[in-house]
C-alpha cells in the first residue's frame, strides 16, 4: 500500500510557508542565537520578538511563571531594538519567510518602525502587535480602541508596501469581533494573528499566599493550554467575518497536533506556538508536524485546505 503524501505547507495571503507551524513572537526569538536556531529548525517561518525603536530591558523579574495547563507573564516587551533585528537579517542567508514583529509605544513609533521594515528586503512581512497587555502604565491595549484603529491603519497604508498583518488581543463579545473585522476589511491587510495572551490574569501560590510574578502587582497575560477555547473562538469568528483573502494565523493553547488541527478546522491557515515552544524547545516543530500528519492520515486528508474552516456547527452530543 502506497501512502499518499500529506501536504502541511501553508499560504499566508500568498506567502508560502514550507510548514504551517511557526513560533509566536515573544518566545525564544530575541537574540542572535535564538533566531539562528529558528532559521535552522523545521519551523515554517520566523517571527521576531516584538521590537521597539530602541532596546528595552522590559519589566522586573520574576516576570514569567508556568503551571501544568498555563502560563502567566508580564514581560514588558524586552527586545534588542529594530536595528539589531534588521542587521541580523541582513547578514544571514534566509531560507524561510520572516515576519518582523513590531510593537511601538506610540502611533508615531509604529509608523517609524514600519518605515524601517519597508527598507529591508529580508523582511517578508510585518506583524504589527496591537495587543501587548503587559506594559506598566499603559492599561489600555490599542487593539481595543476601535475609534483610533481605523485612522491609524489608513495612515500606515499611505506608505507601507510590505505584506502587513495585525496581532490581535482576545475579544470576548461577538459585536467587538464584528466591529474590528469591519475596520480591517476596508484595508489591504494580509493576515491577522489571534490571539495574544488573555490580559489581567492572576495566579496565586497558595503555600506562600503570594502572587508569582512581580510586575503590575502580579497581574499578567495568561497563555498555554488553558486559553485554547478562547483562541479557537476568535479564529472561527474572524474566519466568518473577515474577507476571505485575509489569512488567519491561529495562536493560543497549542501543544499537540490535535490542537493545530482544531485551529485549522476553525479557519486558521497556519499556527504559532508560544508557551509549548518555551517548555520544549526547538524540537517542538518537528514533533507537532509528525502528530499533525498522523491525524490527517487517519482522517484521509491530503492537505490543510481539505478541512480548513469546515467546522460543523451542529452537535452530536445527546445532552
């Protein structure tokens, strides 16, 4: 019996990925060594750490904690600055798409960062992070400010020539997802990444009767397996409301091939791995690829497009 080849490549609005699995910005993608590891791995693409115009140390330690089903962090955008990332890319032979993640602390800084990214031929696409929940003193994420987003994006496309996507925060109301989708549908957005970590979570060490991270009095963004239902809901809702040429990158709660299958079933074209990548290291991409292929073989699917977005909206449960 000849097994048919399973196609796990992906297309993000025409950007071809050799594998539908890549890293999420923020995890093991900040330094030259970490980025080189990603270049040499089987990941389908590279997403850099969300960068600012100047290097940032980020929030005070401890700022990350994980438990069996989740993680909490308040990193505060530690990064080496956009000039480091562009210089790294210029001197390297690039063998896969590069998504430069940017997260300016103001609209003006974001415009500057996008202009710099446009000057680099090594940057395949820009992932604009409007959803960092962990900046001390900035309590509102731009991704929730619908009034400002439309004008902001309109100004970006007056000069931006690169494929550009937006990393979105989690939305919990259907009306909010409809509203942001209506805005994004007006512009030549290439993709959205959803979701970032759930903001304002709190994890307690009962033995010490204490919070587990220091910044923001212990409050931080929640990631890991525990957030997967929220990620899937956002992916599927955006798949419903966005123009079909806007690709969706699913992110949140992925630790197995089954999780990837579910994201794609909900409408994602590709996925990003965060917490599990931090736990497991660079080998996670190869393991997840093998697990995904086994699922597709069992279900007799030959490619991601065979089932992408085809989630059934009827239930087979009796209760």
